[in-house]
C-alpha cells in the first residue's frame, strides 16, 4: 500500500510542476494589471502636474515681480514657481515647438511671466478658473493675463474618469478569470491523486489525515508560484523604471507591498482552497466514478 502511494505521489510530481508554473504565470499577469491599477491615479496626477500655468506680466519692476512670485509660492496649490524672463521664455517656446523663430524675427515678442505647476487636486477647470481670478484681482496692474491649456485640462479630467471606470471593470473581469484559471489548474493537478485519496479513505483514514499533506503541499506550491510571480513582476517594474524614469516618481512602497501581499494571499489562498475542495470531492465520489 505504501509502495503504491509513493508511486502515485511520484507520478503526480510533473503535474505539480506544471501547476506551479501555470499559477505563477497567471499571478504574474494579475500582478501587472494590479500594479497598473494601483498606479493609475498616480499616472494621472503625474500628467496633471506637468501642465504649465503662465502668469504673464505687464510690469518689469523686479520688486513687483518678486511679490507676485512669493504670493503664488505661498499658496497651497502651487509648486515649482519660477520667474521666466524673455530669454528663458524663448528657450521654453523653442523646446515645446521644436523650432527656432529667431531666424525669422529679430525682436523677442514673448512677455515675461511667473510660471508654476499646480498640484493634481487643483488641475480641473473650476479650480484653475478660480485661481486665475484670484491672482488677477490681487495684482490688477501687474498681471496682463493667465494662460494654460484649458482644453487639455478638460479632456484630461474627462478621460481620466472614463479610463478609471474601464480599467476597474477590466480588473474585476481579469480577477475572476485568474481565480477560475488557478482553480482549474489546481484541480487538474489533483486529478492524478484521486485514487490515492480514495485508497486512504478505504483503509480508514480520516478526512483531516488525508487532506493535511495535500493541503501543506498546496500551501508550499502556492508560495512558490507567488514568489516566482513576484520575482518576475519586480524585475519588470525595475526595468520599466530604467526605461521610463518618471515611473519611479509614481511608485509608492506601501502600494507595492500591498500588491505583493495580495498576490501571495491570492496564490496561496486559492491553491489551498481548491486542493481541499478537490479532496472532499474525491472522498464523496464512488470508486467507479473515479475512472
């Protein structure tokens, strides 16, 4: 009996190897989607905080310009406040438009300005309109105009909401697919142990005695699959950070740890649950039904 049990376990090993690899791949794909979902808000904030707001000046008085710059810098919505003179304005314009108009014009027509970037929470049409109105009313004689890409701000907020909803639906669907895929993979791996389970029951072994070693193996396999998935995911995140440096500013250690913990819990939890359910299923089946 022991010999037959050992032989059955040995025959099941290849299935468990495939099961571990299969579950790891599924968890890896789930991890990518989870990382994108967690960082979706940060990605949107990063785009919002790259929008330049220019307060064009009608004065060249350095004291007045300094007061405007200091006023904006003290506001909760502002970041990276800087004074942009004509020469710097020319450099920025040439960089954004990929051309040098100095070959055509001898005089620099660009006005001086105080430029700043707003924090993500304030980058929406209502907030920016209010900010513009307050600055213009505070410095009526010094400020000529306040400009920012209004259509981009509107579209960015609308699209961010739509993308968030679409991504949430996709993530829920993928999560369901992942759970079903892992469950089927584990059940397929357990199929080769059905006769061993039934044989142990027939010689008087209790459900707990039969399930314990299989559940422990499922626990170890789930951990192995999870760590393989985490290794691949961590490598992908690091590679993406090298290729796109701005991604590093979006990453939060707390979010990543939460994602990694979720992958481990998902991998181990489904593996153990599916294994135990398979054991109970085969214990309830009649011997003839196993063939």
